[in-house]
C-alpha cells in the first residue's frame, strides 16, 4: 500500500523474541498471526523437521501415503475422541474452509438434494481469502466487500447471543433451511473480524438449531484451536454437535503451513462409494506434506509433554489482572479476555501507523487493526515479557487518546 512506509526487518526468532536487522529485539504479542504457540524455533520441532528433511521432504499424496501423515491423522482423531474419524489435509486455512464448503454442498448432492447449496454465516466473521471462504466472511466490514458482486450470496446474521436475536435466528433458519447446506462459525471468538466473543451457551444453541433442522455445522477452529481460548478445542464441548472441523495455524507450531478439514462419519459415508462422481475431487499439490506433518507431530508432542493449557490459564489471569486498566482510558470502548487472547477495543481507530510504530519503539510487536489492539502471545512467554506487552498498551493508549482529541 502507498502509505505503508514502516516495515521492520526481522533477522532471526527465538522463543517469544524477534531479533531485528538493526539489532533491536521485539517481544512478539501476535505469535505470527496466532501460529507460534510454542514460541519460535522450538528445538523439538526443528529437530523433527531436520530429520524428515533428510528422509523425505515431500511426496505427492495422490496414490501414496506415509508414516508422518498416518501418525498425525490418528492423533487428531484421538484428540477429538474419535468424533471426526476422517481427515483431509491441505496447505492453508483458507483451503481447509474451501474443502469444508465443497464437502458440505456435495454431501447434499450425494444424498440427492441439489437445493442445499448456500451457507449461513455470521456478521464479523472471517474464514479466509479465497473466493469461497470470502463469501462466508462479513459482507460489509471485512476486507473483501469490494468483491461482493462476484461472490456467492450467502445468508449473514448476527450471533444469536440474546433472546431477540435467538428468535430472529430461528425464523431465518425455518425460512431458509431447505437451501442451507451448512452453518459456519468460529467458536467462541471471531478473531480476524474484530475479536468478538460469544459464550459456550450461544455455541450450544446454534449447534442444536443446526441439528434440529438437518443442517450441517462447520466449526472453523483455525485460529481458536490448540488451546488459544483456554481449552484444546472449543468443539470438544459435549453439548456442541458439529459435523466438520477446520484446523490450521498452530497445527505445526508456527513453522510451516498445514491445515486440515475433519469430517464426521455421517458426512464421510455420503462420499464412500464406488461411483466416481461421489468422490470429493480436491487435491492440493502439497496436501499432507511429510515435512509439515512432522512439524505437526512434534507440536502435538509438546502439548502432551508440557502443560500448555496451564500456561494459557496463567496468561489469561495476568491479562485479567492488568489489561482491564485500559477500560478507563479515553477512547476505549471495551476490554475483554479469553484464554491467551487479550483485546482492547477502541471507539474509533485513528493514527494506526503511529500506534504500530510506537509499539515497536517500546520493544514489542503488537499489530492493531480495525478497532482493536490485541495480544495473542506464544504460550511459553515469560512473565516479564508478557508484562512488557501489557504495560506497553497501558502506556501508549493515553498518548493515543491525546491524539484522538486533536483529530
């Protein structure tokens, strides 16, 4: 972009630190877009990848299988208590969503229903940057609204988190259920759409409505999965009955790109046929890449060996204890915390580039966008590093507020 004149140059990374070309060090508050849950360059992941690099960095997955993907698949199935026994590995989160959408539409086609081809999605949602995924993002306030005339028209609603919206949601479902292939939602936190939170009760309500009306339910856990919201996955709640899960981002611990679309047996069975037309025809070149799978397996090792969820709980406590001080600052609309996510929402964003540069000057990598200043640090972050992130926001916001009064 023309106005993007501030681009710091990174040299190396380690733990929660980004070492810059100018010899400065930044504490990372973003985990490289929420991927580096174990911090950067974790030796266990790097060693696993180095070993795989020597043996087989890549092999096409069409017609072959290999040990890293078989091990990863079996472990993911167990993580979800055998609820999703069938996994389609892809190379990015956006493609995982595309596959989930194709899977949903073809599920109904394979059952003989060609009318159910639309999706119900939610305002403030974000599911990716490819065309199908863009169509289920917020149609007005996302970065994709200029493409609205080119995208499939979906059904967009508010998150039904009160009685009025619940009744409205039910009415929309009843009116459109014969055309809805699936409902898609980021559970508990709509991340890139502005970090809007909703309760587990709201998630349970949506799940029940989908099931009662014979509509598939897709949970996009690409950003929320692997402990970020406090539990390993929001979709593990026993009262949440979903059909398809999308995973990505922290799947490989922030090393290389890998994502997955998990399907229940109910969905899979509609594709299990000798009729070729019933097969899911999708095959990315780098799907199930062995190097990426080795990283993902090493990442899962760390979740098993080290108490990452306890670390998330400790991060959450510190965010609760300190970040809410920002609520009293001029120009701040809300402060909210869930798991290892801390959010300061402002009434109106201004001087965005100034904010970003000011954080870098203070030795932290915090990247505000839309109307939010947020922290999603690596789970292994040290107390003093997390203090620096939080205190930087507390110190910068009053200066930012003064600039607001000057506007």
